[in-house]
C-alpha cells in the first residue's frame, strides 16, 4: 500500500536556495532558471513597476521568485516573473492571494503545443485567483507582449516594438515600452 501525500506550503518554504516552484495538482512543480533575455525582461518589467509603486503608493512591485498563496481546487501557489500586489505585506512569508498584475516571461522551453496549453491553464489559474491582467511576454521568438484581461481572457491585446503595453484596469495609468525588453 502506498500513501499519497500532497505537497504543502511548508514544502515550498523548504526548497533549496534559488529554487522556484508552485503547487499544482498537489505536486511541487519546479521551475528551471531562465536565460539572459527572459531574465532581463522580467527585471525591466519589475523596474518599471517599482517606479509605478513609488508614484502611486497603490501596492507593491515584486520581482521574480515571490510566492503568492491561492486557494484553487488544483493550485495552491503562483510565482510570476514580475507582479504587482495590493494586499497586505507578510514579512518573510509568502503573500496571501494573487497579484492584481502578473507577468510571465517565456523561457526557451515555453514553446510548442504542450507549453501553450500549460500557459493557458496558468492564466486561467491567475484569473480564478483574482488577478486582473496577465502578460505573456515573448522576447525569444515573436518579440511581443500579449496582454490578457480577466474580463476577456481569450482575446489578448498584442503589443510589438515601438508600442506601449498597458495593464489597465489592474494598473491605471501605467504603461511599458515594448522596446525596453530589447537592446535595439
């Protein structure tokens, strides 16, 4: 007889340093580190969100590897590449609830039919948990930001070089130049 145990939030706290994971379908799903361009893109988005935080004092800009605890039937945590959170700070603990805005930056393994299905499922999780806007950031192939809104999750607005991506209604008045994701 085998005993099936589900991953817990405590398991997330016990991950080795520099590991990133989420709890999905009762299992710890480890996420590999990313490369230069996707990592830099997440950093650029966070830096812009940090300026928005300073100007509006309406919440908290958060970089990669921050855990958000959610209570969905098959998902207990989210960890976007950049986010904006309007809930209460929790000190050294994971944040309670979803961010209002989340950016997911594609890495090299985030392409193909299975990856598209996984990303669509993750967006559904974000929206079910209360996130208002999710960005799908592609700096490796199409060089676009797809902006998904909870109010219309199947129809993204696509922003390309030379354009300003938005995140309303999650972040009123904030926009981000797509060109800031690249060097030229």
